[in-house]
């Protein structure tokens, strides 16, 4: 009997971006036209994660949007 494995990824995205000297949360800064948070979430999905949990802190409302 084979059991299905469900993978969940956790992405830590709680940085303020202080060293970037910006009021925008670090994970919302664009890289190649997409917010920085896009890349680890996409990588987790492509690696087989069935769900992705993003841990946010500073600027939570903007990251959720």
C-alpha cells in the first residue's frame, strides 16, 4: 500500500527592508517585474508543495494583497 505525501512549504517573509532604505516591505520590491515574494512561492509550488504558508510581519496588509 502506498501513502500519498502532502508537502507544505513555509516561506518566511517578515523583513522590514530597512537596509533597502524604503518604506515598502522588502518582499514587495520588484525583481524582473514581479514582487520578490513571487519567486520562493513559485519555487515551492514547482517543487511539489500542495500548499504554501507565507509568514509575514511588517507590512502584512500589503503582502496579503
